[in-house]
């Protein structure tokens, strides 16, 4: 029995004075629609007799657990003084009390003094804060997995080629791709960052598994290898239910936040965007649970043959707004070969299209301020996937928007409104 949990003891009235120990890890006790679910471990004299994860509120599942226990030879030896029915009764009492014990002894209130000077620490400046989570999101084939792996390698190796980072041990959880694909991609990213192509990164290749299936193994790896930086590729493959429903979204992000709570660890979750390109595909709770929402879009240069990937922060906690940045990726037949910082001027194809779209949005908002992205798309005839990147890019007072900026108003993600704010004239 390791960690914090609910325990109970049954003294067996036999010659050996055997002791049964009931244990339910607190972290696994969760309310579901069907009842309280949790992991139950049963020990005989400190030796594990059996365990299972089931619905504590279901009498049939408690009875089934007791039946499995009494198939074991060690339990059969107790049958003359303590049988299956006795165990079922004890299970009923234990599971009834377990969740109440968790509530009563779990979360306590405390008086906390405010500290406006407490610093926010980051693993990657502007993108990943310690003790928090970042969701990197984009439409398919926009480079988000390359960027995420580059972030993991940069932190793990302490490389500042692309971003200002603080070195920490990283873990990359691969739920999507084959192990051979990840190995090839890692070699390319290492090369692009000026590292030995064979430099290792700790990977968990669990394609086809759900996040819930592996979360205990993830915790074990974190503790065993002192992991501080975790990437999940992707949360769209977490396997906890429909992403458009609130409960699966909350469950995914709750599990990720549990990994870093009360620590300096951080997580990155890769997510797909809805085809409207207005928000992450799925529930609004993805935005609510993440400390930073990092949007990605890409284009290709006909001149350099590079892929330009734009990183734009569309939502953040505890950090000031930041300008979008461009990372240029070069490829050959084997994959990525180089990654570097770039600027917008290097991708004229990208800029020209954006400037034209920006002007159309600007004129629309001058006449009709405080519009949602979907309303802007309808009113201008601009495709929905082109709207949000423009609004994010020109939210800040920079050289490329000398006439004014787009101002974002509050509201739920996808329902935020925008207006165009002109610069004051110097005369």
C-alpha cells in the first residue's frame, strides 16, 4: 500500500489471528454517472490478495470481487471462520464509507495571504509555465507535433535555439504514431536543433491505448525518472469519451492537472481544432483547464521551400500578451532537417493573404463592432479557418499594423467578440 488512501482492517478470529486490510487509493475514487468508481486492494497479512477497479455502488460487482478472492487458496483457508458472504458484507461497509472519508479528510480550507510579487516560473518562455498546462492546437498537418517534440527536446537537452527554456527531464507520451515513426521524427528534430541525431528522449509509445489506461504508468515514470515536463500527443486520442461532451474533456484535463498539481511540473497536450478553426475541437472545458492556449497555423514558402509555422497565444493565465512568432522548418525525404526562428517577411505568400483578409475584417468591424469570429466569417465571406489567426496576429500594437489593432472582449471561447481600435493620431 503506497500513497494516500482509505484503509480498514478486519481481524480474523482464527488461530493465526490473520488480518485482512482493505485499501482504496484516494486519487482513484471518482464520482461517475453510475456511482462511485475506484480501485480496491485487499491484503492478507500485508501481502496482496487481490485488486480490481469497479463501481463501489454496485452490489453485483462487490459480490463478484469477493467471489474472485475466495478462488485463491490463501482465502480458502479462512473459509471456516470468514467466508465469501462475510467479505461481501465488509466490502459493502468499506465502499460505503470510502468516498465520505475521502471528502472529509481530503481537501481542507486555509487562510492564504496574497502575494502580488510572486513570480511565475516557466519551462518555455511565453508558452509553458511551471505547475500548469498548455494546449497546442491546430488543424491537421500544420506542424503541431513537430513543434511539440522540438519543445520536449529543447527542455530535455537545455537547448535555447528556438526558445528560452529551463532544462528538465521530459517525457513524450505517444498515443498516435508508430514507434518507428517517432524514432525517425526524433532523429530529425535532434538534428534540426544541432544535437546528436541519436540523442535519446524518454518516450512512452502507447498507440491505441487510452490515457486512462496508462495514467498509473505515467505517474510511475514521472516519479522514477524525475520527469518535470510532459507532452501528450494527443489528447484527441485520450479515449475517455466524446470530446464534445463536458465530462470527458474535464476528465482528460483533470488527469493531466493531477500530474503537475502542487509541483513545478508542466504538461503540454496536443489537440486538433474544429474545422471552423475557431476553437479546439470539443468542449469549452479544454480552454478552461489549460493555463495557455497556443494556436498554430502554417504555410509554405515557394522561395525557400520551408514550412513556416506561426505560434500565437490566444489565451493565457498569469502571463502578459505576446506577439506571434514564426518557426521555419526544412524537410527532405526522411523528414525534418532544420528548424530556425524566422520572421513574417520571409513568407510573403503568407503575409499577402493575411493582409488582404485583415483589411476586410477591419472594414467589417468598423461598421459592426463586437462580433464573434463566426459572425465575421458570415459577414465578410472569409473562410472561418482564416479569421482567428488574423485576429490573434493583429491583437498587439506592432509595426505590421500601424493603423490600429483588434481588441478582444471577454466571453466563452468561441463566443468572444472583437472590435477594431484605431490608433490615435499624433496631431
